[in-house]
C-alpha cells in the first residue's frame, strides 16, 4: 500500500480544476474549492428549500432545518447568554460550514477541506480575531485585564501575565489542529483499512477481506459521529471564547 | 503530507474567504431570517392558542360559578319558601287547635251546665213528685188527704236522710 499513488494520504492531495493566477499569486480553483462551493450551495439549499412551505407543523426537512437553527441558538444561549445571540449568524455559518465540510468529505471520492491545516487555521484565526475585536469593542482597553488573573499577588504577575497571554494565543492553534488532526486521522484510517481489504483479500482468496471491511463499516459510522462532534466542538469553543470576550473574567 | 505543501495555502485561504463570506451573507440576510420567521409564527400561534384556551377556561369557570350561584339561590329560595309554608301551616294548625279547644271547652261547659240544670230541676221535682205520691198514697190508705204542709216536711226529711 506504500506503493506510489495508493498512499492513504493521496486523498488529501489538492488538484487544480481551473488554473487562476492573479498578479503571480496562484489562486486556482481546486478540488478543495469545489467542495467549499458545494457545501455553500448545499447549506443554502437545505435551509431555504426546507422552510419554503413555512408549514406550521414541520415536515422532515423543515424539522431538520429548525433543529439546526435551535441547536446553535441554544448553544449560544447556554455558553454565552442572550448577548451572544447578536453573533448568531456568524456562529451558525461557522457550524454549518465545518459540519458540511466534514460530512461531504465522507462521500467517496470527494475531498475534505476541513482536513487541511490551512483551512482550519484560517477559520481559527478568523474566530480569534473576531472574538478579540468584539472584546476590545465592548470593553476598550479594559479588555486586556483579561490577561491579569484576579487574586494573584503582584509578585507573581510577571509570571502569570505571559502565561495567560500564551494560553490565549494557543487557543486558535488548538482549535485549528484539533479539527485538522481529527479529520485527517479518521480519513487516513479508513483508507488504511480499505487498503487492507484489497491486499489481504487478494492474498487469501477474499477471506481476509472480511475483517477490515467490517472495520471500515464501523469506522464510517464512527466518522459520521466525529464529523458532527468536531463541528460541535469547534462551535462550542468559539462560543466559550466569545463568552470570555463579552464577560471577561 | 499534502497538507503541509505551501503551494496551495493561498488558494485554499482565498477560496475559503470567498465561500465563507458568501455563505455568511446569504445566511445572515436571507436564509436565517426565514427560519426565524417560521419559528416565530409557530410560537405566536402557540401563544395565541394558549391565550384562547385560557380565555375559554375563564369563561367556562364564570359560567360554572353563575350556574352554581343560580342553583344555590334557587335552593335557598326553595328552603325559605318551605320554611315559610311550614311555619304558616303550624300557625294555622295552632290557631285551629286553639279554636277547637275553646269550642270544645265551651260545649263541655254548656253540657255540664245543662246537666246541672237538669239535675237541679230533677231534684226539685222529686220532692213534689214524692209529696204528690205520698199524698195520693195516704189518701188511698186513710181516705183523706193529709195536710200538705206535713207531707212536704216529711218528704224533705226523708230526702235529706236518703241523701246521706
């Protein structure tokens, strides 16, 4: 399976679909971009078509759309409070974009844009920038008191403040790496077991393929869970950071 | 690891920025308000129905209270009418009873008076009848009529001793 072209990591390779260059910079439309566009179209279609009938008693699709709406709404209410609802559209977009990226990546032969560190890091940086901007806009200079823990002796402050700042700055790093690593690990594992199906199956007249195939079925279910869970974790952490920015300590 | 190939960092971030911004704007301006509207309409409808139900309940309770009040009024009216009737009847009965008693007393008295008069008359006539009988008997025995005065005295004396 280490044979060139059949590496479990091959699925993460980016292929250009349309070559685009702006001022020497390569901004080609790639398979990653295709999936992003599909995700955007799918999310908009899901949310608009399902509530098109505006039924008082919702059907299946409308229930699903309302469920996602209230799920994110409750997440914000629980973790940030009513003041957080102002940022509902952004949090909702974030949740849906990550969730659909994770889910669409599970379709065979598609591509998982959330398995790329560039994408997750950009999303995490956007989150931390927006959250910090909200904090500074709400509290002004007082926002930086966030880095000064309460009840700590003044002698300790030269040590504590850098630690707080580092812990704050490591938030986007952990946010980005958690999503990227989870998606990449899951997809790699599925590919590895899929490789076992071929190699073990060929060596044992198909008998050896049963166990890795069963494993892959189980992994597919597990990856569906991970797809939801990581989207949820990404969003919930965003809410917690937002909560810190709005309420400070 | 293809993820660490910096060749495609820029394009990914650019397309992420484009698609994410488009998605954000459309969700914020178009899609989410529609979902919110549907949810709000339902909430309004539910609130409306609850309010209506509460109003109907209050109405039903008022009607029940009115009914119960009417019922208890009627019952107390009936009771007072009954009590009045009973009192009236008792009064009437007592009056009639008193009248009857008086009449009977009067009649008893009249009867007693009559009896006493008759007795008196009878007792009075006994003396004369006895005197008459004595006179006649004496006349038959002796042949001549005795002195009326003596007969009377003798009869009175014998009557007196007979009474003893």
